C-alpha cells in the first residue's frame, strides 16, 4: 500500500506561536485566538472557532472573578 501522507512543513506539528506564518503578520489576535492559545498551551489558535462570543465570555468571567475576589476581600477585612 502506498500512501502520499507527507508533512512538507516542518512547523506543522509545533506550537502555533513559534510558526513563522503566525508571527509574520502585523495583525492583532482576537480574544478567541488568545483564549484558544491559553487553553491549548500555544498549540492551536482556532479551537474556539471564529465566533467572538466565546472570547468575550471567558474575558468577562475572568474580570468577574477578579472583581468578586476584590469585593470579598474588602468586605471580609471590614467585618473582621
């Protein structure tokens, strides 16, 4: 059996952040791409798809957790 399965690109299996085609663009990455890179440890930037809602959701959850922690610490220290 003959297969034509060939990896011509040496960066095909490496992390996305070290690929030249990812770093040569002067464009800014979206929130989805940033969260995808975070969740996959830099392996893939399109895991969450192209819908901007997922990136906004994770960003807002992170902000909400931070604000809740600050409020809890402030109220806890004021009560004690």
